C-alpha cells in the first residue's frame, strides 16, 4: 500500500466565538475556510487544478455553514474549479476524520493530492440562527428511549462522578493547560502554522490567539459556579424532557457531582485549519519535502449516554492496529473538550503528563468543532519537530459516543 504524506499544514488563530466580541465572529465561514486554503496554496506553490479533492469537516452544517463549506471555501479562495470538495460531520471528530479519509484515498492509489481540513464558527452556532433546536437525536423519540443523550457538559460531570475524579483534579489540569499555552505562545511554537486572517476589505481581522487566559489560577477557578447543574432542570428541546430526567434514565442511581465550568471546559471559538496530504509521486513531481506520514487511523463508538468516553478505546484500537504500545508514542494530543476527558485518558493509560497536550489544549486555546482535529494534527507535527521526536497519537471525543484516533510519524 502507498504512503500518505503530510506536506504542510496551517491554521487560523482562534477568535473568541461570540458575536460582538470575537475578531472573527462577523466573517463568513467560507471566508475563514478560504484563508487557510489560500495559505496552503501559496506556501507550497500548489497548482490547485491538481488537487483531487478537498475533504472538509464542519459540524453545524446549517445556514451560512451549510452548502458544502469545503467546496465553497475553495471557490472563494480562487481555486481551480476542478478542485472538488466534500463536507462531512462527525461532530467534534470531524477534523480528524477528514484527515483519515484523505490519507486513505492516497494510500489506496485513488488520489495523489488531497486537502483535509475544517472550519467552525462557534459564534454562529451559539447565535439564535445557528443554535440547535432539537437534541442530538433530532427529536427521534424511539432513539431517545434506546439511548437518552444529553448535553456534553452533563455527561462530563457524570463521568467524573463515576470515575471519582475531583473538581480539583480537573482544575489543576485546566491551569496547566493555560500555563503550557502561554509558554508555547511566548516561545513562538505556533508561528510556523498560524496564518493571518484578513477581512473582505483587506484589513487585518486577527493575527494572534484571542482566547487564552494566562492569568488563570486554582483560586480563580475555585470561585466559579458549576455550569451544568442548573441544566439538569432545563428541557433538552421542545419535547419537554429535561437533561436530568434523561441522564437518570440511563443512570438512575448515580449521584452526579457537578464540577465543570467555563474554566475547565473547552473554549468557544471560531477557527479553521487545513492539511496538505500527498502521495510519494506527487511529492517528487512538485518538489515537496514531506514532514510526516499518517500510519494508522481508526474509529470506535462507546456509550452514547456518556458520550465522552470513546478516546481511550479508540487509542487502544489504534495502538493494536499499528502493533504498538503506549510506550511507543512520544507525544499525545487528547482534545480537552472537558478536563475530565483528558484526565481520565491520562489515568487509564498511566501516561507521563509531560507527553500529553504539551502546548496546552482546548481549555486554553479553544475548540472550533470541525477544525480542531486538523489543528491538533498540525500542533503534533510542529512539536515532534521541535522536540526531535518520532511518533504521536491524536484522539478526541465526539457526540454520539464516538472517537477517531490517528497515529502519525515524523519524517
């Protein structure tokens, strides 16, 4: 089987995902996607007529984020019309899934040049226009009886309660995420990947990470009120069933300790990212020097009711498929959707914390749903190069109780 090489990657800074506050929030999602596609073309002297496909991740595919955002962003970036595009949704796992799919078509010999990436405007998703009107099950009462699915924050608190993970442990992880992100920014670790974003009139929109809060301390986090306790009495949607009622259907005897809040949960941000994947022949023809290769990619499902538990079995599946052990992984990227996800992962694998999310994670930097997986791949490549390491694994939880996992090797 052919190899799938990562030639380059880039991403936007992440802007605060709130209309009227975030620097990117008034932009069209296609414009944000075009920013990274344009940069990838210009950085690599890419003839876009030779791009076989653009595989894009966007979770909330409604309104301005609907209509095949990958294809429309490419057209907005001035790509040749022969560069086709498709957009998919695996919720938070979309950005990893597109990379796996792009790599698989190259490894199969079907395509030579693929761009995998994603974009999510959380400012749109949290606006009245973009806000989800029904639950993840789409209001399907039969499915709801089989698998009652509630808000992810409620699931995070439930997992912490089941696992005996304390609020203090999650807040310690959150403070460390902020510290590492601040150090990475001070060291310029993201400069190779970041591209400036410009408005339609040519003025600068954003050239730096907007979300980090380096002033965060355990004391400031301890003062925050849990965010999801009140949600237990809120209706999931117009059907009237509350989050508390639904989680108790699955776990009637569980006493949930509510420990997650804005400080130990992922940040709501806008952002986009893109990765250039190519075959050996395409690299040679274009004079590209590959930076890494994708060696293994898997997906797995776990409990829809808890939703966030699949990264551990996904990583185990990836390691088994690759014939590796955790000791063979130099660096790990585990998306900090909520602090309990990364904390449980570290504990289950008994990992050295200095190898996990070493540049800070989504708690500090933000989580633009459809783009995050592609961002984490790029962060991992940059850090493997910086530390002169060889192999890394990326995984993340996704709604519906799923998780993709992907292993890359630096060249």
